[in-house]
């Protein structure tokens, strides 16, 4: 076995926060064909958490497996399908999976919703993502999801934070967007040039 394979197995055996950090991309670089099959099989069993890593072993095979897995798991409020969808967008460029992520958002349990908002932000910015963030800001009751959507909206729109004045303006907008006052939210959206 190669040193890359041994290092992959070492990292795979980690637990807790070390395991959560994922793999070093270099462990996938010098694997033999046989080792790639073994690694792919291990990562496939760890889906959806291994979605970003499985593409480094065999992108074509990973895309096919993730598409099937995404279809099978969609709608389950406890699954982390957004991880699969985000990686399908990242590695295939297919924005259908971004649309699926946005469509599936209301189905998720509360604690997963902020993670879905972050995953949407890690896909390309477009009208759909901007509309999604605005919708979360206006109707979501999960404060963490609203706060993340607010930051992601301002960042997606390229709001500057380079000067003290810019930062103060940014902070005020975040405060207004995360407020319980829907009128303040609407005013903030008008101020940044986007309407609900």
C-alpha cells in the first residue's frame, strides 16, 4: 500500500473534531487504482458527509452516485442532503441541485436550516440565491438562519466593509435585517437596492 493510502486510513480513523475537519486533499493524489476503489467504497459509506472528498477519487463515478443518493434522500428532514446538492453544484456546475437545495429548505428540521443557508451561499450567486436569502430574512423564525441569510445577502451584493463607516453601515443593516420588526427589514432591503 502507498503512503497516501496509509495516510487516508489514518485520517479516516480519527474521531471527533479531527474527523470533522475532513481529509487532506493530498491523501488522494498518489493512490493506485486498487486503493482508489477501496477509498471510494469507504467514502461512499460515509455519504453525505464525504461528498466533497469522494469527487477527488473519481469525479465521474461520484457524480452518478451522488445524483442517485440525492434523489433517494430528498425530503427527509433529518438527512444532510444539502451537502450532496452543494457538492453536485460545485463539481458538476449543474444549478438544478441549487434549486433543489432552495426548494427543500422548508422541509428541514430547525437545527439544519442555518446549515442549508450556508450551503446555498457556497454555490454561485444568482437571482435564485438572492431571492432565497431575502425570503429567509422576511419569513423565517429561526434566528440563526435569518442572521446567516442576512450576512450572505449583503456579501452576495458586494457590500463594502473596508472603512469604519462601511462597517458601521453593514452592522446596522445586519441589525435591521435580523430584527423582529418587519418594517425595519423592508427598509433595509430597500436601502441595499433590493425589494422583497
